[in-house]
C-alpha cells in the first residue's frame, strides 16, 4: 500500500489486496405493485403494510453486525456462514442492527405473526394457527400476497447439483419413517438439525434399503461406495444402501399426480419433488411395485429410520440420515448440503427457500412479544413451501427484518458492515486496515486501489475519486474503492468503545454507522482471502505457502522447520515509535513481543514491528518437530489473538 513499493511488498499487496464485490442484483417492479424498491436498492417498501424490508433477504450471511461466526464451541449469539442462526441469535442480530443505526434506523424488528389466522385451517395445542395459506403474519403476507407465491412451491428452486456421490440434494427437510413429537422425525439438510414435522407438511425424501444390495462388490473401508451403474450408494457405517438421486421424485413420480394445492389431490407430488408423509409412503410403495420387480430390481425400498433425538449431531447407527450428513458428507451443524443460488424474487435478493424466524405480535406493525407461541418455541415461516409453524429456539433458521414506515427517498452511500479488513473482527482499532461494506459507496463501475498519482508528497490519500471516510470525525486513508466495499486505514488517534463511521461519495454522505473500537484488533494478512498467512522466506523474499496456491505471477513454497520466515499482520497497536499519521514511512517495534504458535508449538520471534503504513512484520523461526502439511498459526498480544483458521504450510 506504499507509493514506492519494493517488489516483495508488491507481491504481498497483490496477494492480499481487496477484491470488488458484485453489486446486489435487483429486479424492476411492475407499476402499481405493493412492493417498492428504494432508490438505494437496500430496502423494499410494502405500501400495503407500511413496512420497509431488507432487500437482501439473507443479509446476515454478509453482515453480522458484530456477532461472531458460529464455531464448534456452540457459544451464542453467533451467525453461521450460511446466514442461519438460533432464535436468540436472531434477536441479538436485530438488536445489533439497531445499535449500529443501520440505514439511519434504530427500529428494525423481526417479522411478526399473530397467534390466530383463520386462513391457516389448522390449530395447534396452544390454540395457535398453523399450516398453509397463513397470510396475516408479515412473512406470510410477503409470500402469498406481495410476491404472489403459491403453496407448496419454493420461492427459489434448487438447480441440479452434485454432493459426493449424490445428485439433486435439497437444502431442506427430509422425511423419515419414524414417529416424532407431533408428527414424524425429520432431518434438515440445511442445518443438520433433527426434529419432527406434522405429516401434512411438504418435505423431500431419500429412499434407502437395509443392508447391501446382493451382487454388488464387497464393502471396503468405511467410506461411501458407489454401486455399479451409479444409481445407488452403500454406507458401510450404518449398513444401508441409498438412492444416489436425493430428489428422484422431481423427475419420476411413479404414477403419483402433480399437486394442484397442498391438499389436492390427497396423494400427490409437487413439481419440485416435495410431498406429504402419506404421499411419501405411497411413493415408496410404488417404487417397490415398479414393473413387478421393483425400482432398479429392488423391492425393499423404505423411508430412513430415525431414533428419538432432537437437536444436532444425533449420530448413531439408528440414524442413517444423520450419519450421512455429519459422518459421510462431513458437514457441520448449520451448514447447508448445497448453497442456494442468488436468484431475484421480485425486488428481493438471496431469499433462502427454507425456514425464517418470526416472533409473535397481534399485527405486522406491532413490536415482538417476549413470549412465543409455546414454551421453548417461536414462530417460523417457510419460503421453501409457504408453511407457517413453530420451531425449537435452538434450531438454526434464516433471518430478515423490517422497520415500520417508508424508507428515506434520498440515494447515497449506505454502510452495512465495518470490520477488520483481514480477520473480519467487528472491533476496529487505530492505525488498522478496515473494510467497509455496503452499497453506493463509490461511483457505479468505479473499482480501484490507490495509484502513485493519488499521493501528495509522502502522504497517503484521504480520498479516491471523491470517495472518503471518517472515523469519529477524523479522516481515514483510502486504499480501495468499489460500490460495495471500500478499504481504509484508520487514523492513529486513540479510540475506544462506540465510534461513528461515515462515508462520502461525490458529496453524498451516508448515515453514521456505529462501530466498536478498541486499542487492538490483531489479525494476520492472508493470501486470497485465506486461510494461508501472508508470509515470505527471509532468505530470498519468495512467497511462502502450499505450491497449489495461486496468485498470478507468483509461485509458492512451504516453510522448513528451523528457517526464519516473515509474517505480515494488521491491528497490533502502538509501537516504540509513534505512528506518523498518513505517512508512507512507518517504523517502531512492539513490546512485549507477540506469542506466536505454529501447530500449537511456540515459535521464536526475532522481530516484531511496524514496517509500512498499517503493516506489521514478524520475523519468526519455524519450530522443529512439525509434521508436513498445513499447520495452524496464531499470534497473541496483550491478551488478544489473531483470527482462527489461519494456516501455514510446512515441508521437512
């Protein structure tokens, strides 16, 4: 990021430089529609209900508003990489939006659902309405009325896909033959959650056969084995044979008619392959009776079995679907089996054809009530089929939000997220590279990093193409701009607690975004967005990493135990020499030295200090005794540690 960079600095810059994000795709609306896209393209106004929705129906996947990413620890609140989260996390996410004054509003809320809706046709044990055609709640009104969708159709279809040896998995709920509370046991291939569903809901099915099909090769090992012909897959762990097509019903209904509504005909299959439990049982029966010899010559097809369990990782021999999700496919809790394509639905982007959280309130405009429809449960609405129900609070569903009233008609920059540019820690710090994400942050089509002509003397530029930013009223230094993201170096002035971030684009000023600041926000720079640490061999300044790593114009080699390597980092705070604000020349050492561990083993740190604007360098001796391959690497300084998941490659 220096004006006069050495070749080795340019290599690091090229490898870790920010890439432009695609501008959200939006669809024009028909004249007179109830949904009106705001000029900034970030909200959608529902003129019938007087509420303004997020246009990005899965904003949490890209903007966590300070909530951490979910990890195996199970600590909450947190947000999965897919954007799904528990109900308590959903409430915390909306609270964080309000704390950040997102789009200038502090009245964002979860969508509401009334306890009674006569359009539903079904009543639960708590006198709560549920089922299809429930349109009095905010999400139901959106699905049925504003978007004109028809149950049990998904808002977004899932294209043909491949997952291991399987095809056409749906990131949704799958039936089992085993009874569950209030219906039959099910497994979500969107999150790995085992629960139960009412038998009249529309879910998918993956048929199986107990044991190994006669005449197929003997099992070898514990992995999935594709049988001859490729249409069945054997799992030696649970001793079941799966159909390789995870949504066969979408293309072969075995004589069952297409559904014209959720209840007609009584036994039917929706064109997307979903069906009720009764239809699923009939589908299996028709498979076994197919051409008198059974489908694929087998007459023992059945729905999967499930042992009683509610929650995540209920893996054992009695839960073959669960073993398939976690064990054989290697998925983790909260991870969809396949991603959903970002297809515009009306003015909305990134709608997930799955369950969304809702809260209880008498009207769409009312605030959420503290209690849900039943103890331990909250409302949920499916954009996979239009079904209103309830879900356990610990389940991971998707989240969207709205505020009551119309959005501002003024167009201009909109800040959605502020975070450490490398570790994406939501806490920022002085003299730290920070990314600001949003919309209209720079002129349309303008995407670039600073050039030599942007510098004045020895000073970093405070604006590029009339795009600038301030942090707590102090000008930041602008390295990269695009309509969806800008990268800045924060001023070195001390800051702690809530700070205000503002972006100006060609005179238009964003609403102030509240970010959290602290003295340190340590992170390693990483190549290509991660997970490999940005590093060089000290002997010749060549780049360090696996040979498979790709950065145009550069090659990589692993580190050897005993050699000294150069690591590059961000956000480690003050050094022995005070930072000269905006200068391209920076020096100073850290004291004490950071504690750096590679593969869990402490490494000897020869030097740690600031070598360029916002760029720290650590000279580290790779410890002996490390195995070949990728090893974890962390740096801890004054009680704070760099981002998890960063790797360095070792070769003895």
